[in-house]
C-alpha cells in the first residue's frame, strides 16, 4: 500500500463520514444509528467501527493490547450497548490517548483499507479515485457486493474493461 495514497483515501473517507466534512480523523466521535442487526440501535465509533459489525470490539481489543490507560475499564462493558453512558464516556476519554488513536488507525487499515487495496489490485484498478470508491464500499458494506456488480455489464480492468467506465457504472448502481 502506498502510504500517500492510503493517507489521501483515509482523508477522503473521513470527509465523507464526518458531520463537519473534515478530512481529519475524529477519534472521539460517537454515533448511535438504527443500522444494527435487525435495524436496532447500535454504537459506532470514529470512522465507522460498529458494535454489531465487530470492528468496535477489535479497536477496544487493540487498545487493550497496546496498554491503554483505561483498558481495564472496558471489561465491564462487553455488550457495547448504545445506552451505556459510562461506556460512551470511556470511549470518548480513551480517544484522547495515542494508544487508542493508533488502535483505530491500525484496525481501519486492516479491516477496510488493506482488503480494498487488495481487491482493487486483483481486479486491475489503479486510479486513486477508483481505489477510494472501493475503500468506501469496504467501509459501508464490508466489501464489493456481488449483487451490485451483477446489475451492470461493464467489465473490470483485469477482464479488459475500462476502469473509469466500470467505476462510474458501479457508483451509479450503488447509488440507485
């Protein structure tokens, strides 16, 4: 992964995700959305680490592994419930520590960016905006969804298709 491209794409995704459209990571941002399993309310931290998706637990586990100052306090909050005010406060306080910021950056790269970069490379996508679109799909959908790709006839670059046309077709299909 090219570090400059990784930083650019992370900043783009931050701008898309943050309420204030900032390209900077808001490590302490906490959201409660009705997008959990069976449309229940769930906790989301920072760039999109969700309780139901399992990635919020990965962040907390990595923070604990890194020896975060508040790490032991998370053991009382295994359920990661959105109404647990003590948990929300704990996450916010921990977000000021470098160990929590590093944990979030590492998990973001491992579960969203690296798989997106790998998928892009396997299918012949090289343009930064193409890789950003793919990374956004990994962030929001956990990957490139076959049922969406089956809805349009464009070929991937690896199969002789035009990269820009494929990405345009994918974005239009995803949006609709």
